[in-house]
C-alpha cells in the first residue's frame, strides 16, 4: 500500500504568458522553487490553480508538466474533476500514467446536490479509477460532503483521504473520530491555513492551501514546529500568516490576491483569466504594496524603495490615507476622474 | 435591430442513448414536440439542460442540432458559458454561425465573485461577441448580478436582456424600474415558474423555465391568459403548476425530477450523467407515480392502471403509506433489507 | 364566528416624548390619522412597532391606548408575544379585555427552533387564549414556520390567520393551497409590501406592513384598486411604493427609516430607543431629504425649500454629490473632521 | 483595577419547580455543586440560562440568588440585556449592588443591526454602567459584532472583554491580534466548547459554555491541562467532550439537551418553559439514555441497569434499532399509533 499522504501540499497557480496561454517554462521554474522551499507535494488543478478557468486539454497539460518537473522529488496530487464521471475517470487514467500519487476530486459543483448524490458520484468514480482518490470538500463553492457520507465513502479502498476547506475544527474532529479508528491510513488535510497549526494539533495530517504557494518556507516551518511541539513558535507564525492570508483573501476576489503575491516572489504570472475592471487594477496595485511590506517583514522580499509604514501606524494618518485612496478610486470607478 | 426576446423559452433537457451519448434523433423529436406545443423559443445548454455535465464539443453539437431542427420556426437562445472569456467568445461565434438569436451567459460560478468582477467578465464578453448576449442570474448556483451591475451592463448594446432565476418579484421590479426607461428593448425573463403569472403581471417579458419542457402547453397557456388579462384562469393554472413544480423540484436533486417528468411525456431520456444511488432510484420511481397522476389530472398523460389517489386523500391512509414507504427505503438504503 | 381578518392593517410605530417615554397624546393623534386615511385595522406591538424595545408594562399600555382610541372604528390586532407561554397568555387575556379583535404572536425568536417546537409553542398558547390568535412568520428575525406546521396549527379553531413577512409568493401560494380548502375563514396577510399587489392577486386577504404607517392612503388605494381589478393603476402604484419602501428599508437599520418618514407626515416620533451614532444621525438627515422628495412626489408633503432633484437626474452630478457626501461622512465617522 | 476575567465560567441553567417558577433551593444547591467541581465563575442569564424566557423580575432574582450563594467564592458575570438601554443600565446597577464582577450584554437581537448600531448601543450602555461590561457575540442568534467594532468599543475602559460563541478560531485570533497589544487586560472568552482546547492554545483566556454546567470537572480539567501544556491529554478530552456536546446540541432544540443532561447529574430541573410536543418528549427520553451512557463512560454517573451499547456497536444492529425507533416515533408523531 502506498504511504499515507501527509505534509504541506501546494495547490499552485499557473503562470500565463502574454497570450494568456500556460507559460510552461515559468511553471517549471515555480515547481522547482516550491520544492526547494520544502513543500511535501504539489496539487495542480486545485481551486487556487483555477482549474475551472482552463480547458480539459490545458488541465491535462498542467498535470503532465508538474509530474515531469517534480520527477518523483515530491508527490503530486492532481485535481481531476471533469464534466461528468466518464470524463473524470479518463482524467484519472491520464494522471495515473503521468505518475501522480493520487487525484483530488472536488464535490459536484454548480448544482447543490444532497448527500445521496454526492455519495453516488464519488462511489462511481472510485470504483473505476486506477489511481487513489481524495475527496475535496469546499462547501462555500461546491456541494457539501457530510460526515456520514464520508464514512460511507471511506469503506471504498480507493478513497484514501479528504481535503476539507471549511476551516471548521469541530468538523475535522468529527471526521477524524468517525474514520481514523477504522481507516488509519486515511489522510485528513485542511485547506484553511488560517488555522493550520490548530488543525495539525487536533490530528490533521497536513495542509493543502493557497498560502503555501506564496510562502512555502513559512508553512513548512509551521508544520515542522507543530510536529516538534514547539507551540509558542508555531502559534506566533500562525498569527503572522493569518495577517498575510487575510490581506490576500479579502482584498480581491479569490484567487487574485494570491496571484499578486506570487508575483512578488519573482514569478511572471501574467494577466489572469478572470478580467479585472479598471477599479480592480488600482486595488490590485495597492494590495501589492501592502503585501510587499508584509513579505518584507518576513525577509522574503525587499521592502519597497519608499519604505513601509510602521507595523502599528499612527491611526489618524493611516485613516486619512485610506480615505483619500478610497475617494480617488471611487471617483475613478464612477468615471468622474 | 432584432426583435425583443419575449415569450416562453424552454431550457430543454438532452436525451441520452444507452451509451450515455447525446441521442440526436430523440432530441430532434423533442424539439419538434416543444415547438408544436407552442413554446416561443428554445434554450439549449441551460441549467436544466445540464450544460455543466457535457463536454465543450457536446455543447456545440447540442446547439447545432437544436438550431437545425428549429429551422427558424422559433428562436434559439444558446447557453454559451465556457471555461473563460476566450472560450466563451469562441462559443458565441459558433452559435452565431448556427443561427441562434442570442446567447445566454451564466454569471461566473464556482468562485463567488463580487460585482466588479461580474461586470468585467460580462463586459469583456459583450465587447467581443458577434451575437446578442443575455445575462443569466441564478444566485443559488452562481455569482449574483446586482441591480447596479445590470445597469452598467445595460449600457452595452450587445447585452439585450437578463434571465433571472431568483424568483424574487421585488428584484425583478427593481431591474425593470432601473433599465426599461433607458433600454425599452431590454428583455426581462423569469426563470422561476412558481411565480410566472405574477412576474408577467409586473412586467416581465417572458419565462425560460424547466417546467415548460414538461408541460409546454400549460406554460404557453398561462402566458397567453395573462396577456389577455384573464387573471382568474391564469391564477388557477399557476396554482396547479406550482404543485407540479414543487413535486419535480423538491423530490430529487435538480434536475432529475424534470427528467423523470419528460419521460412521462414520451421521451427516452436515458440514464442521467449524475449517477443515482439505489435509494434514489427507488425515490425516482415513486416520484414518477406521483407525477403521472398530476399530469393525468391535466389530461396530458393516461393515469396509471392502478388509478390515482383522490386529490384530497384520506389523511390517515396517506400517512401510513408514506411512512411505510419511507421505512422500506430507509432499510434498503442502509443495507438492512 | 367573528369575521375574517382582511384589508390593510398597520403595524404602527410608537411616538416617544422628550424623556423617551410613550407619548400618549401623539399616539392617539396618530391612530386617528391612520383611521382617517383608511386603514382597516391597527397592529400595535408589531416588529415595526419595536415591541422588543418596550417593557411588558409599556406593551400593555400601548395596546390599551390603541384599543381605546380606535373605539371600534377599526379592528385591533395586538402583538402579544411575551417571555414565555404563561406571560403570553396573560397578555392575550389583557388584550381580550381591551377589546382587541385578535392577537398576533411572533414565532419564538433568539433561539432558532425547529418545527416541532414551533408547533408545541403555538399550540399551548392557542389552547389557553381567550382571544383569536394569528401566527406571525418572519424568518429573517424569528424561527420559521413551515407549511406542514401551519397546517397542523390550522386544526386549532383559535388560530385564525397568519401574517407572513417572507415576501415569498410561492410560499404564500403553498399556504393558501394547503389551508384555504379546509379553513375558508383563515386569513392570509402579507408583511412584505414590496409585492403587496401580486400577493393580493394570488389570493392573500390583506397586508400588515410598515409602509402603511407612512402612506396609509397609498396602501389602501392599492388594496382597493386590486380588488377592483384595475391592475394597470395598481401596478403603477406598486412600483412607486417599492421605491419609497427601498429607501426606508435599506438606508438605515430597520425600522429607523420608517420613523424618519412618519416624522415627515407630521408626527413627533422622538429619539428612538436604539441609539444612533453620529454618523447615523448624518445619514438619517440625508435620508429624510430623499424621503421628503419621494413623499412630495405623491403630493403627501411639501417639497423642501431647496427643491428636489429631477426624477432621473444627470448621472454625473448625482455621483459627484453622492461621493462627496460619503467622503465627508467617512471622515466625520473616523473622527478626522 | 479588577483582575482580568479568566477561566471556566458556567452559563448555568435555572431549575424550575412544579409550578414552573424558579426553584431557589435547587438553584443554590446547583451553584454549590458547580463551585465544588472547580468552575472559576458563574454566568447567570446567559443563552443556556434561557434569559429570554424569564421576566425582568425573575432575571433580577436569579442574579441575586447566584451572587448570594457564590458569596465571593467565585466571580459572577451577570447577563444584563434588557429591552432597551435604559432598562439594561438599570439591570447593571442592580447587579453591581448584588456583587457581580461584571455584566455580559448580548448584542441586540431580533432585529439584525449593522456595525454602527451595535457600536452605538454598547457605547451608550458602557458610558452609563457602574460595573464592568463584557460584550457577547453570538451571530447565530444576535447581531454580529465585527472586529472593527470591537476595536472601537475596546477604547472604552468599562468594556473589559468579549465572549464569542461563533466557534471561529480565525475570528478569535483576529480579535486578539487587534486588541491585546493595546488592552492587555481585555478578556477573550470562547462560548464554543467544541474547540475549547484549540481556543485556549491560540490565546483565549477562558471559556463560558453550556457543557461546563453538565461536566464542570471535565472542562476545568481541560483548562488546567492546556495551561500545563499537556496537550495529548487535553486533546483526548476535547474529543470526548465533542461527542457529548454534539449529542446535547443536535438531538434537541437548544438548550433542552443540556437540561436533560443536568438532570442526569442529579438536579431536578423541572419542565422547561418552551413546551415539548409528544414526539419531542419521546426524543428526550431516548437522548437521556444516550447521555447516561456517555456520562457513565466518564465515571460521572452510573450506567443504566440495562447496560450501555459497546462504544463501537455492531453497525447493522444499531441501524435496525435506530430505524425502528424512528418509525415508531414518526407513527406516533403523525397520530397513527
């Protein structure tokens, strides 16, 4: 039996070239960079990887490139959800050939399906897949997978884990309590890095989260510190990661804030496939200035030439700046300036 | 300028053959049948048409078949959303070639995007599309389109209408109040047939809804009666349609209940692409018995040989039957029987 | 048997004096004014009447004043929900003494209870109440009452109606379809005036809604026009009411926008019991300017000395004004100005 | 300055006598029992204490009894929310007289208010209160208090802490990050015991949660083990508490499951003020059998004479029992049996 899937797995983004196509060289360089900074695995075609904005052929090519470039140095967990069971199984077959360790299948989306449908869907895939399958629960975007359904699905040998992006610790505990006693090999991965350390403490096996594509050193360090039970240090980093995470997540529609951050780490990500309005482009530039300072604080990038605000700035000055910025943008946005 | 889009447009389902492929002959027969029963237009690749469960190539083929078969007798509004703007525009070009009147583009789904992103997305498509575009707002499945965003988008000539499936009358009124004075040609279509007649009364131009694929005669009649201001009759039918609609919508994960109903009208729909569990198959058979009686009540199909329960059945007997049904299924479902 | 409850019932607000106490004289004057403008009934201690912000003793006094002042000219439907069943029944007894036609009991709030609890709660009250009871369903604030529960409760003779504030037409139709055949005397009242005319068209018996406390003439006219099947006129008014309603509902936390509007009709409402921040007070003044123009448009009040903007103002000028207004307030709010 | 509020504070229930009145003797006995089992404080008139189902006078009496009985042995945090600011301040004054350490004020409920209103409400109370105030955030029942609002309120000296029942760890971290640097005395308490240990690990000061009224020894032990950084043991208990918590929370409308559990610890709780339907009474008996076994497993009570099922029972037998139980209840519920 293959080893249990554990550690930090990066649902990486895909650099695009000037024509909006996959930028293969940059993707390969990004894969090497992530591996060099300690991630335990790569997760192409995840939500952060915007699987939904690529074509079937592009999704295949992304996995192929990543498997080739990883070349066995780290495992590959390949997002394989396609239009229907038949297409998804075909992707599973391809990804098995490319050398992926397992596939990750997001629960059916667009339609919100009930537990019976979710069960039937995963069951049919698992019975036909030549490669191990992990479930992917992300209730804010896709049909929720509840604990009884996970229990039923864990009876199928091909299903070896779940990635849960709900961020709900009690839900993670309920899953672990229900399944670990009967399936010790089953892997529980959190997709909500805002609480990565607490999730590891209650027994999660790892994390697969967008932030690890921005600061892989940091999330790897948090994983190792928690494993070594150096909680004071781990929690300190968790608080700093939360600040960075919130800035990336709440300042732009997901995952644009993460794309802006990966650029700061030195990768040419290209214009995203979801177009940005003029107002959003202004927002994005402002966000990058904030992110540059946060990343400089970790020592990962150089601070901007104009310097960064003190960590706890004079409140009034900050407010005036913020308001002036909002006004200018609002005026621009409404076409007045 | 092309005529405003009005009337009953059917977001029809797609019959599948024994291999799970598009059953072209049956689809053509279904198109003819719908046209013969009075629908004003056809809407391939809608939600009811499960666009998301077909491949890109299949979606093209469905529109091609429908345009050919309609042959100008009724208009075709083709669902054209693909993985990204570029792919969507390519679909728009193809559907223009096939002779569609316009395309319908669902708001970005999976990710929940904010108004600026929704605006930027539709704007980029509208500027590149060679064919008129209608927006498709279905907030339970996709990013919501709010009134200010619709107003901004209505400034683009290519955008000629919106289909709204929220079922919220006040929202429909807000849209009409904001846009009709400046764009009298803009079409407002409701996707929530539960309130079709009230929507028409407040000024909606038509409906594009799943039930019209099951009882096209009925929804056409409701449209005509409302237009003729025969409200007593229109409302009576609205109440009867609601009963049918609720049965189809709430007894199975959408749109399986509608598939079960279309079969009763005489079409071989095939096994759907979303697999059903054993328990769901039992449910589906029970649902079909209920639907057969509802449709027989309209005179659209023959009642089952065993007859139908009285419209207001003896309560206690119904309860016992229902409970016994639930028990047997629950036992089966849990593998006890 | 008492007559079925129908028509426009006003969940009126309560004027307060300079000490924040009930302003009895002004309340009596307001009651007379509402009756003179044609409302069919008064509904003290509704949500709009902020029942929750008064003490038990005050709630009693409000109903007493209203019953006395109405003096049989119109019916009184008295909000009677208290801390628990025993206290609620005591209120029912008092309101029966005061001469109310019936009480309205909101579904249990704070805790979100399931259908069984909702049923048990209303059942116990209905069995002990000496006065007819109407259910009050307002799912955004209180435990929802679903159709099966309403059906069960409609078996109790004491329960004679429901006020539903969900604004969901299909839900109203489901209730009517389930209950009217067996309880023709059961009254269905909508609390969502945004869709008052459509609700009446599908068979609702009346409306009990905040706006009728601001423009009682208008809502009464809409009721009469719909009854007379003058739909063109009724719908025109419905659109105009919607604009007014949206301004009152979405420009301040409910029901402060309605209080601001009642003041414009000439009543001294006093400072509300929910305190306003400095920024909110500025917002309120701005709202009143907007409302004054909307009400002047109906001819109900004089326009402000400075005049009103044209109904479809030059967009750019409006935007600049709006933005400048927002900026000044934001600066004030943050203590910068 | 008074000491920071920390530790396990119990939002205890209130025993009722045969007439449904406060059972003072039993309440005093319960207070002694809780103190003897190690809780750091008592929290009368919390959500678990069903403050909303008591009258103003009863709420006063409950706090008076608890303060008297605690007699300084542990602190009292008294729930003081009344109908409006004036009434709430009067309660604060009374509770200061009784000797409470502080009051807890739930955010405005019924109406869902925005941040400005929430701010204005708490500010006005804090400025008038003679006793320290803690905020109480429970977004599932009351208007949410967001981080910027908490920051603004933390500028007021009288406000000394917050109880948050959202269960969201990242939210707790955001509050702590924003406020602790400037107000080290500000107390952060979690109301979501499902994740008590993780909350303490990220820096929360304590917990005030319903389960501590059922198994005070256990939650105290979890607090102490976490403080001593004996995480293995603390987490083991957290998993066991979760099982108990889920049973109490999800098997009945809150807080009836907790009442059923406190009875098992030897207190005569009386019939609750929210009536139970016949079906709910059957459910409650079944729940008590489950809870008895869970509590017996901890050694807190004796197992039932008939014994308990093995912790991981034979699945099929359990299912049959469960189904049979459901059937019988459903039949009873529908009046068939």
